[in-house]
């Protein structure tokens, strides 16, 4: 619900169109429909609470009324509280609930949470990101944020961690984290992988943004094979089909 998100910014500013799209995503096999009102693309500027609420809440309320499980993508405790009151199932925070009041909001609301790693802020994160050991540093951060959520009253089984592909990372950092998905899953929390249509897919394939569906589906499938429990994607139908084919082939080995 933004004019400037990297892939579909501006496409769903019309509320009826956005609601229709959310319902279509559910029909295509999405378990959650993720709604955001503030772009977190590299270089994006923050928006105010009132504007974010105005973008998100009407669509969220309409989808919840249709029985859609909704995740709200926000860094703001005020938006978290409003979304929880409206019936969202998950709060997805690229800032990993570091804002004052964020942990209290989700703990009180008893919703699922996704805590993501990001170096810097969306405005600055791609300005020469640097790590001594990207896997160790991201794993340590995610473990610390999960522990903080637990200490704040969030149930352990409500916590998902996200290494934050493309959020303050070069292609080399992203590839190292992708290879480390089994180790990140070993932290004991479900891992979410969000690589759909991102710059890393373009850097690998040489494809422009509008032509990255095949690369994104391949990356999502590999993420699931390597331990990701959730994948955040744009091309839902294609990704669901790919995972279904893989699972069927895998299970057929045990059931000849």
C-alpha cells in the first residue's frame, strides 16, 4: 500500500484493487497476506503514523472480514496496536521490535511475530554494508531479539526470525546467509526467507525487476529445501506449485 515499494509500489494504492489482490493471493495459496504502508526499499524515507494507518487499515480490515489471515509489515508500535485490534494474525517488523513499546504491543496482542535483521535503516542500509562475519553477526542478532521478545512476554512458539536478505547486505553477504539457512534454523525458531524479485535475483540472473519470477521461485524453493519454514513472495501461485511438486517427489521415495 505504498507508491514506492521496490516491486509493486503504486500498483495497489486503490483500495478495492488492493483488497481484490489480497483475496486473489489467498486463492493462489498464500497462508498469510502481508500488508505494508511504508516502503523499506533501499533509500526509502519514513512515513508518518497517520499516513501509514490510512494506507493500511482499510485494506487490513476488509481482508480480515473476508477471513484472510493477515500479516502487517510495520516498524511502528501504534500501527501494530491498531492492526492487532483489527484482527491481524502476525506482525512483521524489519526493525525486530526495537522501537519503544513494540514488544509490549505484540506481547499484549498475542500475535505471531517476525523479527528481521537489518544493518542500518532503509535510508542508509545499502551504503557500503560491512560485516566481519555476516552469518555469525546475523545469527547473534536474531537470537538476541528472539530472547528479548520472550523476556517481554511473547510466546516462544509465536516467534519467527528473518535474516533480512538485501537489508544492509551485498550479494556476497546474501549468498553466505542463504548457505547458512540450516544453521539459522538451528537457532530453534522458524526462519522466514524473503528474496522474491530482490536485487540479488537480478544480480545473479541479469534480469530486470519485472522478469525475475523464475529466479525468485527457484530461490524460494531452495530456501525451503534448506530449512526456511516460510517464504515471503510476490508470485504465490508459481511458488506454491514448485514447492508442491518438490514435496510430492520427496514423499514418493517413502511411499512407493
